[in-house]
C-alpha cells in the first residue's frame, strides 16, 4: 500500500506477451501519468552506473559490450537458463529500480498529478507492488503470448518459453490482483474494458477525497 495519500498509484503487470502496452495506452489517454518500469530498468543499468558495475562484478566482463554498455543478449542467455542466477540478478537490480520508481512517483505527485500507472512486468518480484493501491494484471493464452514474444523480441521458440517459464503462473496473478484483463487479441474489447476499469479507479479516488457529510 502506498503512503502518498494525494495520489492513486495503480500497478499494471501480467504475463510476458500478454499485451500490457495496449492497456497502458488506454490509461494514459484517460489521464494517468505512466511510469514504464522497462525504461526505468534500462536507465539504472546505463553505462557507468553503479548497478551495471555490480552486475559485471558478479556475471563477468562477457556481459559488457566493447563500448561499455550492457550486452543484454549475453546476460539474458545466462539468467534465463539458470533460475539461481536470475534471482541473483534481481537481487542486484531491483533496489535500483524501486528507488527510481519511487523518485518518479514523488515527482509526479509534487507536480500535482493525481493518477499514476506503474507499468511493471516484474511488479511483484521487485516488490514495487508496495507502492500501489490497486493492481491490474493482464493475461493471455500461452500460445498467443509465445507468438507475440517471438515476434516482438526476435527470439527462438525455446528462448521465448524460457522467459515465459521464468514468471509466475496465471493463478498467482489472479490471486494477487484487484482486476484481471484478458487480452487474446480482441482489441476493441480490451480497450473498452481498460477504459471502464480506469474510470472506476478514478471514481474510487474521488470518493475517498470527498469529505464526509453530516446529517
């Protein structure tokens, strides 16, 4: 639960390839400021950062490109084939990610923004759900997600499945979320449901802000 009483922080997460970006765009169009955790994750491992130095110290120089930037493909090949190493990477990177997310939340709040959507594939793993008052998970059928991941990230079927298997299963997301949105490709339906959910959340925020009426 977040402690920023003047804002509503909503966590958007779900299975890889489920299509969170579609939902995120609807929330953005409906007045939510969006924090993209993927962009945050890229920022904290930029060339010269302390986070990148820590990752290189553990995984070795092979994950650093000649120009000093992170070789994402090399790192992915290591961690998505070894659960223990993935957990180690998460232990290193998540404190940096959550620190930057909190900074952005406070920045939006100080600028008078009331509605913030935290779009985070690893919302639960990074414990960024602690910042959120409401959590939405986007789910889709496994075969659809696999095709999307292969197309989106130019992966082999084996690589895509390793990434899918590294996440929580569908039951976990269902049991840890306030709203579930299924995105199997019916774009109009997903947009309509996303708009409805975002409206409900805004109504909830304003109802909490309204003073009690004494009669």
